């Protein structure tokens, strides 16, 4: 059975920067939960950040640029939390590998987990195309990352992976 690394906030755990959760109530998601496929993980908490915590955004690029050392993750007060985000991304990759997850379902818009869009680093609520730090690392290591709006695509990939012998 394929496992899915999933953002803890999507599971209903209050781990977001503001202490909230963003649970997914979709039937597919609930089926995967019941089947024991979901491996919950929060890279920001695992990276050493508290709940609640100041909001953070990537300044100078996206998650790929952070991995390459050309961008940083900063809080709205200017504190550099890049090291915590990198540590959390490495912990997420380790968890995915240990669980055998080849798929990740992460929270869109997050500086860790965004898969299509992130905020632009100005703390004005402006989003831009880009990926978070954890998403970028997982994808570089061959794990396919989806957002909570991509559940049909996740389901299709699960069916494909499980239909292949020795997958």
C-alpha cells in the first residue's frame, strides 16, 4: 500500500504559524486516513519552530533558491529562520523515506509546503508562483508533491503506482 506524507495541519492538527489547522474534509482524504495511508508531518515544527510563531515568508526566491543558498526565510520581524526551514525539510524527507512515501500532500501557500504558490516575501498577502522549501527538497529527491486541491490527481497516481507489479 502506497503511503502519503501529509501536512499535519491538513489532518486537523493545530500546527500552523497562527496555531490553527486547515483540515481537509474530502471523502478521498478520509478514505486514505481510514486505510492508514497518511503519514502526518509538519516540517516547521520538526525544524524547531514553536506554535504559534511569527509568520514567515521566503525572501529573494522560492524553496529551490533557499536550497541553493540564494534566498532566505524570514519572519515578519526580520528574523532569519532559514536554518529551521531547511532542518524541517530534511526531516520531512527522512520521514518520507522511512515510511516509503513516494507522494506528499502539502498545504498550499506555505513557505515550507506550497507546491504551486507561496507568498512573495513582502508580508502584504501577495502570492506568487513558486514552491516552498520542503516541496522543493522532496521533488528534488523524486517524491511527487501535491496540494490539498489536487486530490483527484493524487488518487490517479495512487492507482497507477499500485497497478504496477513490484512498485
